């Protein structure tokens, strides 16, 4: 599995979990403290260079999962 596959999986997991939770991008931004533009990029399948481990951790907290779950 190459890096593009891993990026796709992460972005899809974030989008799917957001949709399953019934959250808009704005609501996810407010709950996670992550900028809306960054979340919009993820939703479109693009991994922003500014994404930090702390951002993935914040998303996991909002979704009630382990951070590693977002990468599987």
C-alpha cells in the first residue's frame, strides 16, 4: 500500500464518520477546533500539508474512536 492509498483511507474514514455522525463540516470544525478549510480538503480527498497529528487526535475524540482507526 502506497502513501496515496493511506491518504485516501484516512480522508474517506473522516468523511464517512462525519456523515454517520450527522455533522456538517462546520459542526465538525467547531467541535474539533480544526479550521474549516482543512476539513474541506479532507472531505475532497486531499491531505493538507498543514494537518498535524494533534488534528487527527482531535478528530478521533469527536468521533469517539482511537486515532489509529482513522488510518485503517
